[in-house]
C-alpha cells in the first residue's frame, strides 16, 4: 500500500499523537483560527455483520465531525455509507488530501464524486472556516465519551 505522505511526515504526525500530516495540518488550522476541537475522543457504534466502533478524527463544538483522509479505501467508503444510514443524525464531513484522486485505478469516480453522490460535504486539503461557524441540528458529541445506539434514545 502506498502512502500519500513521506515516512518523515508520518513520524512527525505520530510523534504529536496524530495519524497523518493532513491531521496535523487540520489541527494547526483549528489553532490558528481559534477553533475548539476534540481529537479522537468519541466512539460511534455501527454494524455490518457485527458491531463495530468508529472513532471520528475531529469533533467541533457544533457537533460536526471532520474526517481527514489521504487514502479513501473501499473499506472506508463502505463503513461511512453504513454509518450515514445507521446514524443520519450525525454530520460527518471529509477533508481530503486530494479530493480529485480516483477511488480506484479503473474508476473515473473521484473521492469528491463519491461524497457528492452520498450527499456528504467535503473539502480539498483545508477545512472551510464556515464549517466551524455553522449552527444546526446535529447531535453535539463534543463532550460525550461514548456514542452508541443506547445513548440516542
């Protein structure tokens, strides 16, 4: 599997508790703009053939979940499709390292095309500041540790 960032960038990200240079870039954007956030503090239960837990990358105080993606594998797409169907109350958005990247070597569909089809908001390289300023109907996960089917009732 090829990486979209160098070993040096990955080591730097990992040293600071992040999984990619894109996550560090998003964190720096939040700090530079005075945006409060939580990083990997919540687990969301979902199921396919068994129960699973998804840990969102970033959660904003307004409840918007920001997922940073370099590679967007078929497994990631399947997982996010299921989560969207099982938890329509969540507002998950993607920031891609390259939203024009194709989902596979044989497909013409880009990451952005897939999100558009799924009606999921997305951005390329940097999160729009407006996302942090939005208010809305989303479940606020900012202070919750666990989020599963039992806590939604």
